[in-house]
C-alpha cells in the first residue's frame, strides 16, 4: 500500500531507519513512533512511494 502523503512517507522512512538500527528509536516522534509495529516490508512500501504529486498532508476523512 503506497503512502497517501509526503508526511506519511517521511514518517515511514524514519521508522524504517530505526527498525534497521540506523537511527535510535528514542529519536522517533508521532506517526513514525506508532509505525514501528509495522513489518519492514510494509515500511519499505510506504517509504519508497514516489513523492511527486502527493500532498504534504493527507486530507481528513
């Protein structure tokens, strides 16, 4: 499932970095912290989404 916004993609990238051990988990905040429960494969799908044409934040439903 691709990211719906640039912010979601950035949060997934931060969580993926922490999951791989490149960034300390204590540095995570907000959405990236809650994304730690996702699998590495799911985080990769979100983080590798093309950012072109995505809004900075997703519209509220």
